[in-house]
């Protein structure tokens, strides 16, 4: 019988991060050490999930994907499929089962359990689970400093498995410890000692002891234990209580990213696998009104993901954001004057043009081979009419042909709009805006990649499109 396990991993850590002392200095309060990741003004949990899923395609054929699960507690819509947006933007097959997992920070591992069950039911299945969050805490609180924004994704299948999922255990516990009411913007936390002892410590201790008994394993059998980390010390106290050494505990990235909700343990799993060795045993646990735990065994296939350490590269290639007031505006906590961008969108046109807007497909002439974006019925080179096929363009690297920096076109909190004309290696020319950039760094010939972002929310729905961003995979740290 085939083993079910992880066949690929993906992650997204935003380009910007906020120094925690910047937050503290704005209020004259206590600052924690380190930084927290910060979603850009055009990012949300959907766009971050798209980035994480696209990273999974390094090691799997996306046309073989049969299931897509999206997990978040900060998704933009109260009623609408987010998994459907992610699937369309990633160019996945139409014959696809999609589902959203919401409302709990352990939604990501809950979705992983559903993916495992789907693959066990049909070993030809290939499922993607993605989790993303950008949560808000009340300003001037330590929680505001601890939370961070990120996304992660795993592919689960039965072929070319990186890590076998050997055991899965879950417990359900009702407690009002961390919650957000419908319509509220900020997460609520109960009294720290109560929620940590009776929620976090209680549920995780129970589920981890349960899975150790089921597997007949001891703490010393594991190379790494991956734990959610709601604060700077609780996870270490839990590990010690359970008999694990501090060296066994996976770095929770609290100093570099923060607590990123549903994405947290999946992001840590990606980081752990990038440094694991064949034969290593990993224990992963997750918390949220109960707890999930799973035991994984790393295989020889893990070596294929270690030539390009994704999480490490994302952490090495980002930029400090110095303005706390703009951070508040980006999160709509303290909104500023709205943008003058007032084109009226059409949901019907968005549906008709989704091959362009969401899938970012271009056209290739079947007569002469010329390519163009956006698609056109008439070939600009040979004049053939309706003789074209769709081509996917979102993975292509382009180089700046020309650009302009408009200081007036943006919103009052993000005034500089970089408009770019760029060419790819096949001669396709694109015109769109750039994001995640330092205006001083843009140069003719600069390599760019495409990223799926939110353009605006006119028409009372999110309008997404593809933008340029500097190529973060170059390994050059921004100044």
C-alpha cells in the first residue's frame, strides 16, 4: 500500500517587516525583541496563499492536482469561496474539489487531515493545502507586536513523498480563549495565565501524549518537534513539560515573522523539512479550541527541496518598513483619504476576462508562433484571425524595458506608483504596476517576476490582478 505524505512545500513571507521597537516607540510602551512580518497594502490572505501554492509547483505537476483546501481566520469574504480564487489564479484544472476551512487557528492541520483522507480514498489524488493569515490585534498591545503575516502550503499525495504522515491524532476542547466576533476587526484574548494553562498547555499536552502512546514513541525519538507559539516562552515550557530538549524544538520564527495564525505550524513544517535528513522523525502539533498532532518520517525525496531553501531565502530578501502610521492605514485601522482611482468595476466583466485578470493567460499564434499579452483575436505579426492558443505567463521572468514613477497616482498613504513596461525572453511585452519595491532600486534591465495582488475593492468586491515585483529569488538582500 502506498504511503500518504507531503510531496511538496511552499511558503510566502511578505517583503516588508516592521521592527517591534517602531510599534512600541509610537505609543511609548514596552517593546519585544525582533520583527514582525507585514503584508503590503495590496496583500491579503488570498494573495499570500496564491504565492505559497505557486511555490509548491516546483516539485509537482499542477495539472495532476485534484483537491485544493484553503485555511484562514482572516479571509476577506464572509460569504464566497476563497479556494476558488486561489485555484483560478494558480491555473489549476476546472475538475477540482475545493473547500474553505475557517474560524480556527488549527484550520490548516484540519485541512491537512481532509487532504490525507482524500488521498487515502484514492491514491491517484493529489491535494494542496494552503493556509494564510494577516490578523489585527488592538493597537498599543504586545499582541500587536507578536502577530505576523505569512502563508504556507503543502501538497499531499502518495508518489515522490518527502515525508510520510504516519500518525494523526486530534482532540476537541471548548474554551473561550482567543476569539473574534462577526464584524470585529481585532482579535480578543482572555487573561494570559488562564488561556495558556487551560487552553494551550492542556490541549497540546493531551494530544501529544496521546499520539506518542499510539505510536509507541518517546520524545527522544524525534529530531524536531514543531509547536505553535502564541508568545515568546510558552512553547518552550510546553516542550520541557513533555520531555523534549530545547534543541529538539523547531525555531518558531517569532523573532523573524511572528505568530501567523493558521499558517504558523505549516510554515514551521516547511522550514523544518528544508533542514531535515532522510530518516528523521518530526512531530507537529497545532492548537485552536482543541489540538491536532501528526508524526512524519522524512524520506530520501527531501533532498530535492534542499537545493533552494525557500523559507531562508524569503527571510533574507525583505525590507524594513519604518512608518507605523502607514502600517495602521494599510490595515484600515486608521484609514486616510481614499485613492482617486475610481473606475467602476463589473463583476460580469471580471468573470468574462478571468483568463486575463486571474489566470494571466496570453495568446500564442498557431500560425507563426508570435505571443502577445493580453490575448488578441488578430495576430500582430502575421495577421491570422482567431488562430491562437492560451499560454500561461505568470511564471515568466521579465526585464524592465522602461518605467515611470508617478508621485500623484497612488493613495495618500502609498503615493508612489511604479509603472513598468517589461519584456520576457519570448518577446512578450507587458505593462503593469510594480509592488514590493524600493523606488531607488528600479533600473532598466532589472529582472522582475509576477505576483498576484489586490488592485482595489471598488464595486464592493476585491479586484485582483497581476503586478510586477523585483525577483526575490536572486539572493540579494534589499537595502
